[in-house]
C-alpha cells in the first residue's frame, strides 16, 4: 500500500470484522528518535497464539471469501523494510494490538496519506463503533474520540454527511497545526 492511512483502514476493518466495539488508533512521531509509530488496539474477539502468528503470513486469512490475507503481512513488511519493527499481541476474547514502527527518515517510508478521510470514513461507515484517534508529533498531540463527539451532538448520528465533513475538517486542521508546530521548532 502506498500510504500508511490505507494500512490503518485495513487494520481497522479487521478489528470491526472481529466484533470490536472499541478501537484506538495511535500515531506517534518522534524526530529526535527518528521513529514513526502506528498502533491499533481493539476489544474484538482476539486470536490464539497460533493464529496471531499465522496471520502474519500472506497465505493465511480468517475470511471465507478469499484464500489470502495481505493487510497484516504488507504492514509488517513495510515497517521492517524501513528499519522498523512490528508486533502483534492478541488474546482470545480480549482483543488485539498491532503496532509497527518505521524509521521516520527512511527513504521508502510511505507517507501518512489522507488520514482525515480515512478516519471520517471509518466513523461514517461504523457509527456505533467507539473509535479514538490520537496523533502525537514531537510531544504535541491531539485526539478525536467518537464518544466525546456523540456527547456533544446528542441525538445527531455520526454518519450524517455534515458530521462526516466536520470530522474530516477537524482532523485536517489538527494535522496541519501539528506540522506547523514541527516546522516552527526546527
């Protein structure tokens, strides 16, 4: 995949298929440590140790509609090919945590991509899901939490087009502010 946001979309869809009601997506960038980390934690059905190991192989999938599963193996390979690491921790009945770190300055590290549309689309397509997105860059951070948004909106559903547009704009604005702060510090 050409963008990290597409990996995030794929991993979040896995969480949703696994019955997750809560998903935490976290990006943490550290210029001094030269790291770009992505993690996704869910409370879905989880996997046993054997399955957690085997889903890292592209020829293993839990889906019945196809015989290969490329999302996790491609994410893992991307991280490792950019001088990074990959971990997958899962427990049956408790959920899964997938984390990958890239060398931030690595020439082959994919760009983050359109994370605003990715998160907004995940929320619009899954309005009952409690999703929290956090992005931290050199100590500065912001978060979007659907529970907080829903509390403010009251009865207004998260999948209304106006709400989806607001969420995307909120993320775009905060992403731009993070980038501006980084430029000012350098």
